[in-house]
């Protein structure tokens, strides 16, 4: 627990410091996290970390998270066009290899590229929203996600009796999940009250609820595929916390979700 606390304070403090700095420094950090996250994903599914299909995946993640707008560049393909071409390339690899690289492998690689690439792309883009309040939106969403985690943990320990999804995550409870949602909504509402009119209370409640519900689902998704592959953590980068995907599983589910629903200013 002591190691976990120290690692959390150092990593969390460092991330928030660079987030305050913003710009290319912050974006570079998110790019690095995305690449490490994809490396963990490839290792987790039992494939060579730098094999042929993995290299295509790394390229896809880098393309998705590349700071196009910060460098005042236009994404030449657009995200939808790029991912369609990436999918086609993966299929071509299967055909050219005469099924030595089976469709199951390229399907997993494509899924991981989209999941991690878009997840971190939206995390980076939130810091540079066109309304000029990217720092506010980023801190708001992180605070809602973290308060959901804290609310679920402490409510679950105190009142938890009904298992939420024991086949995937045996320690999570329905009571804890509800506690997490309530605390996230309260924290988001407090952001609204002190936002000077930037964030209406109704939108804050939607953002807080989304952060909690989708964030908890992101955590369950990570638990589900770790259980399939029989591992405890996605990596060992953060002592006591596991890897990047273990710490960011909620983030890469929540940030795309709230943008796609139009709850944050689109980049």
C-alpha cells in the first residue's frame, strides 16, 4: 500500500504538472503513454512486441495521436479514412502471408490500435479544445473519473454486499458502483458551481455520470481481457499500480465517449 501511494503521488503529480504546462509537452507525454499502452496490449495477448503486425499497430497508434492541430497540420486521411485503410492493410497481411498470420491475430491488433489510439487521441485533444478551456475540461474529467474510483472503493468496502460482476472482477460491488456514480456527479456539479457559467449544471451531471458509468465499464473491460489471458497487470511500469493500461483503462473509454456525445467542445 505504501509503494502504491508513493507511486500514485509521483505519477499523478507529474502528469498533472505536464497537463498544466500543456502544448506539445503534454501531447508528447500522451503519445508516449499511448505507445507504451499498445506495447502492453501486444505483450498481453501473447504476440511479439515488435513483430510485423505489431509494427503496423504502432504506426496506427502514432497516426491517431499525432498532434495535427497543434502543429497546424491537416490530417490528410481523416480518422475514419485512416482506420479503414489500416483495416485493409491488416487484411492484406493475412492474404499475403497465406494465413500464416491468421485473421484472429490481425483482428486483435486492429481492435487494440483503435481502442488505444483513439482513446489517447481524445485524451490529448481535450487539453486543446477550440474554446480555449482545455485545461478545465481535462481536469474536470480526470477529477470525475478519480472520484468515481474513490467513491466505488470506499463505498464498496463499507456497504458492499451485492457482487457487480464476479466472473470478471470479484471484488466490485453494486453498492460500490452506485457510490462511485454519486461522488463523480457531486464533484462535477461542484466544478459547475465554480466555473463562472462555463459549465451548466445539467451538462455537469451528464459528464459526471458518464465519467463514472463509462469509466467503470472501461475498468471492467480491462479486467475482462486480463482474465482471459490469465494476467494480473498489463505491465510493471508503475510499481503497485501495474502498467499504463491498468491506470488509464477508464480514461481511454471516457474521453472518447464524452466527445462523441458532444458533451465537450469538439477539437
